[in-house]
């Protein structure tokens, strides 16, 4: 009885394995295709904060009105806290890819655009800014100072920010953000499918204390002379050096109508003394006793313990947006959490490339229309034709892109 069962199992299993090509796993994917997200995601009800609402929208300009719909923040000057649990997984021994799109179509002034991954301890209704998370990733913009991509890992109860700064994009179009964490403790960050930062986890975050420290037993010798030059002992201040900084103007003449009784005693105005030489300083000569810069000798740090599993997240169980936005309007979409770098790349190309192009075209056309409506100085006939042509192209392309995206998805 055993053999046929095995065969049957293999037939089923091998078939599905072949369809998946490799053992790629999609842990979570969300494209906000319809309104069902409202039942699956949970708004926080954390006391004392009135959280902002999201609506499903493709925004004011898009490549495809339907496909491009993600969730958009709708209220200014609000905290947002929305999350969703899924079947827990661990990235042990595997790549971890976190990818999603952000569109700040509102000309964002100050606001988060990042995503957080949580373990199963997350209580979605209690989620707030201090809720512990596993990874935080994505753009954060505030004024002209803060324009960066956060990559924060929690480690032994601490949130570790990156030692390098990755700049984010602050324009109004959709951008694809991808974080890849590899089991050999390396990482990559991609924006719009282009690698913009990569390296080793240990080097770019303070997961571990430094490997080497300055030897606390050794001090710089007191007679260590690290002055490269010294005052020339043979140089002396010339006797006629000191002159006042200001002198009375010899060319000034007492005005004819000056009345000593009324105006007080006349004094000529002061001017810079052309003979003034400033403070005297002796000449500098090379220090014959110069020993060079003292280098503090280093020793192995007794506190250092290596960890070859810095990349490891034992349990990832939820994804969420925990943000503050001054000006709302950000659209999040196409969340993908997988172990398959190639798959993520293919999806990113299929989603981002046409969307970015379409959004740009539509925005351009809208801007021209807007200017015409306002009756601004437009070379009317030509520009109106331009708008029309563009629209027609766009409509055709829309259909093509729609089919393409759907096929690929
Ligand atoms: C980490 O693994 C990747 C392959 O996934 C490889 O290209 C890279 O060289 C490895 N890096 C280190 C530091 O081992």
C-alpha cells in the first residue's frame, strides 16, 4: 500500500514544485486589488490618539486607474496605525525581501513613508509608535533636513539605525523600495530596482560592540611631543612694532559752522592706522623634538562576541504602517515579502516601470490642461494639440500596460 501513496504524493508534490520553479516562497503579498483590505487590516485603537484613515485610491494621476489603487492617507496632521497579521515565518537560512511602493503625490512636507514588520506579539488594536517591531524600512521626509531611507533592525530589545545615510526620493511619483537581507549577513537596498546601498550588517549597524578597542592600560607618554612646529626662540619682537590701531584723521578739518559752546570741543574722527601691524607673533620653525601623532594601541574588545545570525528574524508575523504625516496623500501599494530575489525583481519591473512612466505622462498633460484653464500664456493651438495627442497615446498604452501587468502578475 505504501508505494502507490508515495508515488501519488510525489506526483502532486513534484508537479507543484515544478510550477514554482524553485522553492520560492511568498510570505505575504498585498496589491489592494479590491476593498477586502478593509476587513483584513486593523486600525489601531490605542488610547489617546485619533488615528487617520486610509482610502483605496490611485490618486490624482496614474498609469492605470484600477491597477494602481493602493491605500492613501487622507487626513493632515495625523498619526496612522494600521496593520495586518499573516502566517508567521522565519527567514532562517534564507533570503528575505521586503518590497513595496510609495507615492507622495501631495508634495510631502513632513511625513513617514515606511513600513514595519512585527512578530506575533503584535496586537493590532494596540499598535502605536513605541510598539516593538522586527524591521522598519522605507522613506522618511521632514523639511529639507530629513530625506532618508530608514533601515532599522531590532536586536536584543534595541532599535538599531543604520550608520550610513541613504537618501530617499521626495518627488510626487511612485517609487519602489526593496530591502534584501541575506543569510550571510549582508544586505541590499534598492530604489526603483536599482541598488543604491549594500554591505554587511555588522559593519553598517551597531549590532555588536567594536571588535577592537583602545588599550585602556596604555596612555600617551607625558613627554610625547606632537607639535609639528614651535615658536622660533631666536625671533624677537621689533621695538617699533606696537602702534595704535586707530589714529585721528590728519586730513579732517574742523567745520566752519562748528560752535564749541553748542557742539562741544571739536575732535577729528578716528581712522585705521596705516602703520598698525597687529599682534606680533614669533616665526614658526620645525619642532626638532616632534615625534609624530601618537596612536593609541588597540586590543581585542573583551565585550565582543561574534554573531553569525545577525540577519535572523525568528518570527515575522505582521506588517503595518505606523506613521505621522503633516500633509496627507501618500499611497502605499504592492507589498511583497518573499525569499525570492528574482521574483521580487520581476514584479518590481512589471509594476514600477509602466506606472512611473504613465504617471509622468498624465501629470504633464494635467499640468498643461491646468495652465490652459487658467488662461495662462500658452502657445494655445500647439499645446492643446499636444494634450490631445498625449491623451490618445496614453489611452492606448493604458490598455497594453494593463494587459501586460496582469499577465505578469
Ligand atoms: C553573500 O551572499 C551573496 C550571494 O547571495 C554573495 O554574492 C556575497 O558575496 C556574499 N557575501 C559575503 C560577504 O559572504
